[in-house]
C-alpha cells in the first residue's frame, strides 16, 4: 500500500525485541498520535523505542528515540531537532522559483503547495513569517530582471544576504554556551558580537545606514531566531539547561551596548586598514574625517547617525554603571564634607577632586555643588546685607521729619545687634582725638 501523496510514514522499532513496523498516516497529527501510542506500549513492556516520521511530499525526516529508564511513569519524549535550517533554505529556493510565475496558474499553485508542505514540517513559531514570504511571492506579478536587482528585504532575516550564516554561527555559539553552563563565561559576549555583525550588515532603508540600534523588525527577528533555535532544543523540564539559556540570553543582551561602543571607539585614524574598513561600511563618516582633521572616527560615526535622527549610546552598560557608582560616591563625600573640619575636610576635598577628574564632562553637571564653608556663608550673608543697606540708604534720603528719625533709630538698633552678634568693638570706628587736629 502506498502512502498518501501529502501524508506521512511512521517507522518504529522496540529496543530489545526484533519488532520493526511501518505505518502510513494522512497527516502530522495522526503521525504524532501513533507515536504517542507506540511509546506508551513500549514502556508498558519495559522497552525503549526508536521512531522516524517522514513526510512523503518533501522527504523531511524527524527521528525520535525514547529509552525506557525503569520509571513507573512514562518518561518525557526527547526529540532530535529536525534540520530546520535546511528546510528554510529549501523554502527560500522555492520562493525564488515562485516569483517569476504568473499568479493563479497551475504551475504557481503547485510550487506554492510544495512550499506550504515544507512549512508545515517546521516548528509552529517559524511558520508565520515564511508563509507571508511565500504568499507575497505567489501574489506578486513577474517583474523585469533589472527591477529585481533593487531588492526590498522583508522582515524575515533569512532573506538577507549573509544573515542566515550569521544566525547559524550565533546559534552554535549560544548552544555551546548553554551546554557549558556557567563554565563558559565569554559566551554571552561572543553572541553579542555576532549580533552586532548582523546589525552592521543589515542596512536600514530609511537611513541608508547599518541598523546598529535595532530599528528594523528584520534585525530584531534575526536575534530572535538565534535564541529561538536554541530554546527549541531544550526540554521544558530540563531546569539546568533552561536556567543556563536564560542567563546566557541576558548576558548577551547586557553586552549589546558594550560591544557596540567598543566597536565605535575601535577605529584609528593612523591605521590605513581601519580607514579602509570605515570607508566601505560608512563612506559618509570617512568623508567627514577627510574634511576635518580634528574629528575622531567615533565622533564622525555619531555625527552621521545623528543627522538621520539616530542617537548612538555614549557608553556601554558596564561603563555607565561604573561611572554612576563613581558619581554617587562623589555625592556621598560631598555631603560628608559639609560637616567636616580641619584635616578631615582637606582629605575629603582632595578625594572629591581626584574622583571628579575621572568623570566625563557631561556627567559633572549631575554632581551636587560642594558644601560651602562657614566663612563662605558669612561672606555671602554680609554681601546680601550690604546690598540691602545700599538700597535702604537710597530710599531714606527721600524721608522727612519723624519718618527719617524712625529710620535712623532702626538703623542704630541694627548696628547694636550687629556689634553684639559679631562681637564688634565700635570704639574702633571713632578716630583718635589727635587725628582731628
């Protein structure tokens, strides 16, 4: 009996017994239901079981092996992940075949159905984007060869030149990091660098610049594919690997700004190789360097992006956190200085000055002003009093009679209060008798 044209064959063998069978089913759900029943029966007989589900139309193969470990309940299924990358590559080749075909023709429908059968074999999370790409290719009218050279990329990063290879590289590094757990501490940074390389190679059509700041959906989807592919390989009940995955994903995300800023600062004017690379990636930044000899490569790159409304981070996450701690320490010392005296005050002032020198100019404005000494406060108070006195003196000249006498009496009372507060010897204001001669 031959299998249905778009159906599946399920072959299975019970380990420890010479039992091997092949069954034909109409769809994937029926195949998985048969697989579940076979596993249950094998475990009831205390046997392991090997299974292979094969899609007739595409030849896609999905192998499974579930050993019996002596548990009283059936252990979880462990899947060997299908070759998803190979499937996706096949789909994109079919999309290329579909584009020049007239929509609605039998040939176009047959090619589209072939792509759809491949898509159905993929994990659910990967299907929607690919279906959209296939539908767009099916519905599009054929265009001239010259027009096809101006490629407009979809949000599917697998359609971008060179990006599938980087996604595969990032996935491999992510997988190695998860397998090694905390022993491979550099894996997060390695993944972050691969994701940066992706962004450098994905040009934002709105700016004409590499999408360094994740503006496009395609760029974000590329990173998502790296994480999703590794996560799909981890069983839900594998707590250690799930924890390792989450830790590694968080580490790579935290390192994103660090590796970007490091890259921005990495170009050197005196390196011909650096300037050649910059000219290839960002020719407008290279032009700015030729126009202004004082401009640094980093500043030139920032100017180019700022002109398109894109603000690049001044610092990476780690550097920003380090400087924040330093600012907080300066502010703490400044508060201590407000009540310190003598040698302790001098020591605090020296420490604050040394730390302030290590703070970039744009952060110094965030520092609290240093507390004023008592002498500085007295000087400020006297200056304020002097201004008030000068203003009052101008007004008293216009007073007459009793009002003027009252103003003078109030001033004499103020002078007596000042003499008391400052412990003043008012006799020093009276010149010696012989000075009058």
